[in-house]
């Protein structure tokens, strides 16, 4: 397992840590936005350390093989050897992709994740899942490789757009739904239903959200699950709640429309649909389903795209769910809720049921 450092002063603490290490070279990977907003902060920690810096395009569309080729070519051109360290300064896209490049370059070199989005801090940077999208399918090429360390400083969230903060909330909501009813209640009460459109941006960027607390809470849940099952043979599957249908929705919007959804937005819809299926299969009460649906909608009040989808689109999404990596023997295996805070994995569902669940969610 990687060491996860929570810091409120990455400039100083990362520098101290680097002094104790012995790498042949350092290379900081950024995307266009983290180069602008985050690299100036990290660069202060690196003043005493000569390093390379390489910037890739931002966004999910760049999480593909040609970008990996560019990264590998750059590392080769700089003669990075197996004693070098890659520093991934960015969100989940950059961390997943550059981590994958590092895990495969010269049969593996060390890398650290310095997550700069909420989603990457609460989820993507932890657990060693790396990968890229291929032929339109999410994360279908990849590997498991724990980073040497993860450095989390919520200072980076200050420049993150509200929509990206919102996207990260999806994984925080998920961690509470699968493992912590008490914290879920806190999330429900932070944002009551009235005036959410006006209140949400204010709340997400105010002291009402103690990001240190929420990030550490999510990481603790994820870390304890991953520690029991790094390679997702059993209990780690719980972390996929909302993702079977969510990934299919994300892929659909990425490949069939000009308006891609953010990862967390797709997962938000996936969680509503999978909660609906939980009423049918695993005994989630209607009252709990309604609370989940309302709360997720409170955190995603601008997300009105699904209700406009036609039957044919819903069938396409259901077919995409069939391609999910977690499936085996042509069965769609889903994580469902027995209660808020209690999930169960490997529940078989049909593609017809996915259409039904999406239709039910469209009727809200
Ligand atoms: N490996 C895992 O376990 C895991 C888990 C969940 C999600 N993911 C993956 O994570 C990806 C989504 O990650 P994401 O939501 O972080 O998206 P992202 O990496 O695309 O970042 C979102 C946007 O914010 C910008 N940005 C990043 N940090 C910023 C900052 N501090 N200030 C201003 N702008 C900043 C980025 O340039 C980008 O435009 C998906 O590809 C998903 O599959 C992986």
C-alpha cells in the first residue's frame, strides 16, 4: 500500500520528503490547467531539485493511447531511467494515465500522485487503479500499481471550478452510501432541497464544507476496503456502486454526443438508477430510495440531461453496460444497496432492467 500524506503545506512537506529520497531524476506531469494553477505551488517545493516538466492536454478525451505515446516519447527523450520519479500533478485523468505510463515504462518506474481535483483526492489517487480509455470504452486498458506515495493538500481545490467540485461530491456521496450512514445524514442536512441552484456553489466554496474532513473521511473508507482486496476479487467491488450504469452513461455521452458529462455527473445518475434497482433486488426501502434520489439531485441541480433521453439512447446505454470490466460470463454484475451505508456486490441484473431503471429515473 502507498503512504498517503495529508498536508496543509505541500510546499514545505513535499520538499522535506524529497530530501530523504534518492531519485536519479524527477519529472512533473501536468495538464494544461494544472500547469497554470497547481504547478506554481508545487514548484516552490522543487526549487532545490532540478526537474523535467511535461504538459499534456486536459480532459477525458485525452485519456487515450496517443497521449501515452507522447508521454513515453518525452521520458525516453530525457533518458529517464528506472530510478527516476514521476510526479503526477492533476486530476483523475492525468493520475490514471500517467500512472499507467509509469507502471509500464521500462517495466515500471516509481510515481507519486499529487491529486488536484476533489474527485482525485477522495477517490482516483487512492488504490492503484491505472488506465486509459480505448475504442470509446472507459478504462479498458490498464493495470493495478500502487504509487510510491499520495500527497493530498486541499489548497489545490481553491482554483477548481464549481462543476468539478460537484463532480467530486459524487464519490463522497458514494462512500457514505456504501459504508457510513452517519456521514450520509450530515450530507443530507448540509444541503436541503430549497434553493439548491443558488446555494450549491456558495456552499461548495464556503467553510460549510470542511474539505479536509471530507477528503480524509472518503480516503479512510477507500483505503480500508482496498487494503483487504487490492485486485478487486471481492470486497473492493463495493466501490463500484453507481459505476456499472454510471460508466455506461459516461461512455454514451463521450462517444454519442457533443456534450460529455463529467465522471461524477455520470456516476450521480448511475447511483440513482442503481438505488432504484436496489429496491427490486436487495430490499432498499422506497423511503430510502427517495431520500437518496433527492439528495443526489440537490448536489446536482443542473443535471437535467437524462430526462431528455429517448428509448434508443437508453438501450444503447444498457448495451454499453454489458461491456463493463466487472462482468463475467455475460452477466451484468452490479453493486446494490441493502440499506443506506450497507452495500452488497455481484448482484446479477439484466440489460432490460437497466433500461427500466433509467426510465424510472427519467420520470422524476
Ligand atoms: N483510478 C481510480 O480509482 C479512479 C476512480 C474514480 C475516477 N477515476 C477516473 O478519474 C477521471 C476523472 O477525474 P477528474 O474528475 O479529476 O477529472 P480531470 O482529471 O479531467 O480534471 C478535471 C478538470 O479540472 C482541471 N483541474 C484539475 N485540477 C485543477 C485545479 N486544482 N484547478 C483548476 N483546474 C483543475 C483539469 O485540467 C480538468 O480540466 C476519470 O477518467 C475516471 O475514470 C479513476
